[in-house]
């Protein structure tokens, strides 16, 4: 048999047709690359290629005219004369025997060949048309000339386009046809099987010999007439512009190819078997007696070998034909369904027949389509790659050099896509792929950390695909981390195997209470992986907090959250007790004793192993995190159901019983660092909050006779709260954990006992002592006349400035104890302490706030003489002011609550025991002082803008920032003053008609005091000041969204002085030094690739700027809406006139978004409550309306103008980047 390469007769004799199909495919490829898409059923207007030989002009013209004259527009138009395709009817029945139908067709085809007919194949071809919903079927004579296949398909396409209705049975959602596609594919599978058995899949050997003899210098085709017809018409259908034709034909021909892969395995196996048999026969003894029989046997075997060889060569020819005429064009089809089918089948071919397909020439298609614009295609790529890697690992096959090169080339891209890609299935498949790569040894240390850090990204930001998918992704990443950990542990155990065989240690063993080397290594390596991954993630997060402060904040102890997911894996479930013992173990006491005298006790390996087992302070904190994560997993009911755990040790009631024995020891080490204390506090809060049916922490201590230990731990926690230094007033995670602690501890503070535990007398006294000490600390800070060291680094001598420095220092220092008081004030009444007259000063803490701070503050010397240094402390200055005013508001709220509770629970006669003027005298003073401060900030801003040139150069350089901070401070003062006014107004309206409070009317009608805010509209100057804050926020948002605002005549805000520059969302040079698509390739890259990389970087930069702009818009919109709610509370309380209301509404439609909904909701609420903002006391008194319902407004509008959780690249932009990247991969591969 000739060994020369053969070429299908279709490719030999139909060069014009091939050129036509390739031109069509190329046009589709160009269309795909430009992101365009063809219409669903539109015939191409491109000029056709050369007319193939075999049909005259006259015949073609007559044929087209005859077809056009009978074009049907639907199946109904054909009437009763239409005869449905028999194969289509049969395969539309769910109970059909597909094998019998295929056998019947093969027999009909064989009979047609004998009789020179074409009916069977015509029926098969019309089945394809009916699969697409085409009602214009071909006649037998239409399919005779293979050379004109493209023209025939084009004519059918024209008729298909004329149809008004297109039913697409092959991918129909009709439940009556859900089995149809499966039946059709199975039918063609059986056709190939039976054709193989009957021999019509292959050309007759005699015909092959005759062709070879006739054409000595030409390649001989081995394809049978059946396959020549089938592949010719299928490939012609696959290259037309009608998507259903392309899809159906592509799916069929690719599945035929897959079936051929199955056949060639059997053929190859039979061929090898026959070759072995021939070898054995020839080597056997050849006696003269058996010579003829022996030669006959050799001849039979040789003929079998020739038969199988011809079959194998024929199938290989079919492979080449299908790939060249269909696959290489359809893998880049505009339809993502077709591209997906190509990839799915290619994966099957590689697994089934790797000798032929597992080559770089085929692997490159996966690399190109990793950056496909379609999520479906990218998902299919990753799914197929996962199968390939799994198949390689499961069969213990060594990866071929092509697969290794592919893996090395695209490994970084696979890792980056986990974070970059938007589709959940793509990311999920990629994590599985990387698990297989890890097992195969393809990932180094840095790769492991780059993958593992994604679990921290999801913990902090989510996957963007819902909570369920978040959990699935975390579980898969946890599996990756587990595999990485096992690899490291196994390497270490292998290293120390000989050592442990020669040494004993009393601390290690399988006995209860002892450590095991494997567990220690497992914990140590897990800590290292999680710690390094978390640190890598933190290092690569954006640093510009001013821009992204609306994004989710970093989670407290993300390592514990990550281990909570890992705890669901069998290797970690039940490990919490070992973690506790390892944490508490004195590792310095570990000893290793030689079993043999030949081994010394000072072996270097002993020192190395001890050093490896030791825990530094950082690792000890992380180990504490693992313990907290394990315990929180045990008490998470959802977690328990998902993991299906049945370990008795992990039953919550058993766990808390055992954990009680470890808590006293854990409480002793908690004070070693703030981090360890914080973890212990979170663990304690978790255990205290456990439902009673899972066990009760106090009850467990009490049952063991250790209630004193319980109270001692509580005392340690409270003592830590008293002494720890506050550096961040409102964003401290530890303070938030203390909120949870006091919420549980002081929930029933006024009762002798609690539902969860008894609050001991000692603990109750400790709380009281804590309150007294915090008040004393605050008084000391008020009375301090020193300035902080950071406030003394200047040479300016000015008495007013020195006084203001002292006030600033007092404010910042007094905020620290007051913040702790405020935390307690959220749960218990602190008025007994903050309103108590001091023994030495004769003034309460609230009075000191008024006298020592609000009455003395003067901003003018600070910004005129000390601008740069004032800017350094102004953020703390503003935060401290918020704390101080919050103390006043909390005190005021408890006073109001006391009065209301007394009125509800007691007879009205008891009201006379409360002196309103005495209770609220300090509040009245503070309201007046806040009023003056709001107006003074307006004056200070105007002063800076009007007299800037006359001030020092230092003030000129930072004036914009100071004005911006003053606006922030003015917002704070205005919002807090509104809170105080509205709360007192609501109280006044509730009791003004009937009350017996002492001094009620005198207090609320005093026009020099509270009366000017409560009994009538607030002063016009204050209304204007409040409105000016709104106008500034409105102007800021309008500038960002490029909206021209309408303005009223009396607006007194110089908007030219406000800084609305875009520098906040300009992308810094450093942030863009390395693009997310940057490649660390060598300088030998060609210019085209460099140009493409530059284009990608420019696109990424543009998208980052756009995203930062959106964030800034969201921040401005949020600020405007929050402040507007405050103003509307004044409106609904009748405290401002209609001018304010009208101004709030003026630009609401232009701004849109959430603000517009808030305005509309407020207007609706006012109409329902019949509230008129006339600014009169009557309007307020007749309508007991305390404020706008913000939750209704927010709930009504589920999609504000901008939302940081939805900030992402648009699909078009993503496609553009993907196309650029795909081009890069194509040129590189």
C-alpha cells in the first residue's frame, strides 16, 4: 500500500468550491473579530467565487426560476400535498428505536447505490433542513451534482429567508421536542456504526487498487461515496450565512468526527492484534506437512491487516477533511453556540484519540478562545481544559511536550482570569483546572499564593454571582489550599521520616493529649499559605481610600473566615481541639531523645525541627484565628448542613462543654497582643450568643462550679476596654466587637438576672466603676491646659492661637473616654454620670462640653496663623467633635426616654417631679452654640475666599483643602443640631397640650433659648445656613454628572470658590505602571504585539478612570441624600418655610436617581399627613409628624443613579479588551 498522503476527492476536484467556503468563513471570522454579528436568517450579499464545473447556465437559471416560483412561506402554505420527511417524523417520536431506523436507512442507501438512485440520501439531507425549520425541501436531482453544492445551499437559503415563521426543532424549548436533538445525534452515530459494520464507510479495496493503477502520479482518495456525499453537503451547509444551517450541520459533522474517533480506537486495536498474530505465526515452526496451511493462515492475517490498515487510513483522511473544511472555520464562527460545540468536540477527540489530536496544532485553539468575548465559550474552554488535565492526572500519564508548553504559556493567564473574568462558571472551572495543575506540579510558590488570595477577595467583595456561588467558589478555593498544604506536609514528612525513626519525643505520639508531627506541619503550613496569600492580596488592593471608601471594608480576621470554609473539608473537620492544645502548648519544652546511642542529642536536625515547630507572635495570632474559624463553623447551622458532618466532637453542645476547659487558659494569653485579645473577644461573643438548646456558656461554667472563672474572664475583658488606646474613633474593628460584647452583657442591665447568664454583683459594680473612671478621665482632659507635641512645632507666638491649640488638644483627648462612654450609652442610661455635678468644678460633663469646648472654639487663629499644622489634625478634630456632640445627643435621648416612660407607666401627677429646664438647660446652651458655629463657618469660608491675598503664603497654598474641610465640619454641626431640634420638637408636640412637667411652657417658649427653634420656624439665618450646605452638595454632584442646575434668586453661595476638580479620580502613574494584562515577556517580541499591549493598557486605564469617576459620583450622591433626609425632617416638623422645600425640589428631576425618589417620597408623605411647610407653629402642632420614612424611599428605588456594587466594565468594553487580548494570543501562538 502506498504511504503517500492522500487527499479527499472532494478537495481534489472542487477547488473552486473550497475557495468559496473559505472566503465565507474568513468573512465570518473578520466579523467575529470586530464584534459584529450576522442577522439570524440573512443570505450573504458577497459576490460568489468561481462557478464550479458540472452545471450549465441554462440549467441553473431554469432551476432557480422553478424554485422561486414555488417558495412557501410556512408549512401551512404547502397544504395537504406536503409530505413530511420520514426521518424527521420518526425521530420526533420519543419511543422510536434509533438503531432500527438507522439500519433501515443504511439498507435503503445500499439498494439505491445498486439501482443508481439518490432517494435515501435526499431523505437524510432533508432531515437536516427540517431540523432547522426549513419547509423548502430538496428533490433527488438537486443533490446529484456535488460540484454545485454551494449554489444549491444558497438557493435553499433564499427560500428559507422568505419564510414568515421559523420553527427551530433542533434547539426548541418545546417540551414535546426536548428529546429531538438527542435522537438526531444518536441517529447519525448509529449510521456511522452500521456503515462501519456494513462497509459503506470505506471504499472497496478493489476500487482503491484500480484508482491507484489509473493515477500513478496522483494521490488516491480512500473516502467512500456515502461519506463524500455526506461531508460535501454538511460542509456546504456549515459555511452558509444562515445560523440554523451552520449550527445543525456543524453539530452533526463534529459528532460524526467524534464517532470516528471511537471507531479508530477499535480499528487500531484490531490492527495491532493482527500484527502481533502475524509476527507470532511467522516465527512459529514451519514443517513441510503444514506449509500450505501455514501460508494460508499468513495470507488471511495479512489480508486482515490490510483491511484494518485501509480502514484506519480512511478514517484519518476523514479527520483531515472535517478539520480542514469545517472545524478551522467554525471555531471562530460569529455564533458562540457553534464555537462552544467546536471546543467541546475537540476536547473529546483529544481524550479519545490523543495520538492524533493531542498536539500543539490543536491545543492552540483553547489558548485563542480563552479570551473569547462570549462567557459561554470561555466557560466551555475551561470545562474542556479541566477534563484534559483530569484525564492526564487520573491516568498517571506524563504530559506530552505540547501540553507542557501550552500549560507554561497560558498558566499566568489562567490564574489571572480567576479574578478578572466576570462569569462565575469560568472562574469556578479555572480553580478546578489549577487544582489539577497543582497536583501535576506545574505551580510554584508564587502561583499558589496568587490563586489562594482569591478566597480573601471573595470574603471581602463577593464573587458578584450571589451568596450561593460565593460559598461554592470559597469551597473550591479551600480545596485548592488543602491540596497545596498536603503537598508541603508530605514533603516535610518525607524529609523527617528517617529522623523520626531514630528519635523519640515524649510530647509526640498517638496517645490522647499528645501532638502529632503531621498535624503540627499541617497547621504550620496552612498558616503560612493563608498568611502570605492574605498579605499578597492586601498589598495589591487599591490604596486611594478617598475614592473607594464606599467599597466594602476589609473583613476582621479574614484568615478565620477562610478557615471556616476549610473546616468543612474532611482533613480539618474536628481539628479545633488540636488547634487549642497547640496554641496553649509550651513548645520550648519539646525534646527529642535518640533511640540509639550512636545518635546524639545535639543533632542539627533537632534544632531545625524545633525551630520549625515554634510559633512566633504573629503565627500564634493566626493560629488563634484558625481556632475561632473552626468554632464559628461548628456553631453555624448552615455550615453543618452543607458539610453533612456527623462527628460527635463537632456537635455544638459537646463542643461548648469541652471548650469551657480551654477558655480560662486562652484568656490568660489574650492580653499578649491587641490582635489576640480581639480574637478572644470575638470568640467569647460567639459563645455567649449561642442558643440555649446548643448549650449555654454561663450554664456550662456554673455546672462545673466555675462561675467565678466566668466572671473573672468578664472582668478581664472590661478592664481591657478601660485601658486600651483608641486610635481610630469610628473604624476600629475592636470597638465594633466591644459593641457586640456590651450588647449581650448589658441587654438586661436594669434587671438582676439575664436570660443568658446572671450578671454578678461584682460585674455590675465593675461597670459602674468603669463609668465613673471614664467620666473622671474626661474631666481631667477638660481641665488639661497642655498641648500635644505635634502642636508645638512652630515659632508663632500668639495668645489666641495658643488658647485654640489647648482647646484642640482638649477636644481630641476628651473624645477618647467620651467615645467609650458613648458605646456604653447605647445600652444603658449614662445620665447619672455625665449629668452629675463634679465635686471640684461644680459642672457636669455635658456642661463642660459647652463651657470648655463649644464656648471657646475659635477657628480664625487656627486657619489664619496655623493653616498647615491645622490641616494635619483637622480629620481628628472633626471626628473628635462628632464624638463630643454624640455624647450630648445620647444624654438628651435618655432624658427624653425617661420622661416618656414616666408618662406611660406612671400617673400624670408624677410628671411634676421632673424639671424640664433643669434637665435640658445644657442642651439648650449647646444648641445655641452649635447655631453660632454653623454661622461662623459660613463667615470663615467667605473670609478665606475674599481676603486670601492678604493672608500668609502658607494659607494661600492650602486654602482649598481648608474650605473643603470646613464644609465637612459645617455638615457635621448642621446635622447634629437638626437631630437635637427635631427630637425636642417631637417631644414638645406630643406633650404641649396636656402635661404636668415643671417649667414645660417656660422652657419651650423662651425665645432666647430653645423657643426660637421649637415654637416657630427656626431663624431665617439658620435656615439659610442649612440650605447652603445642601446647595454645596447639590453643586458637587451636578458638576460630576455634568448637569446644569436651576438656581433661585436669593442663593448666597459662591460656587466658583468650591473645588470640583477631577483630580480625585485621575489615575496615578504608579497605579497604572503595571496593567492587569501586562506580560513579562522578553524584549524580542515583535512590534505588533507591543502595539497590542499598549492598546490594552490604554483601554484598562480608560476603564479605571471611568470607574473612579462613578465612585466619586456615588459618594457625592450619598452625601446629598443623607443630608437631604435631615432637612426633610425639619420640613415634616414644620420648622422651615416653603422656600426651603421648593429649593429642595427644584433640581430633583435633573439629578434623578435616589435623590429624586427621596423628594417624591417626602412629598407623598406630606400630602398623606396634610403637612404644609409654612414655617408656623400651628402647622407643626396640628400634625404630629416626626420625619420622613427613609427606608420607604430607599426600598422603592432599587437602582440608584450609581451603585458601587454594580460598578463594572460594560459588556461592549469587556469584548473590546477580550478581542485585543485574543489577537495577542493568536499572533503569539
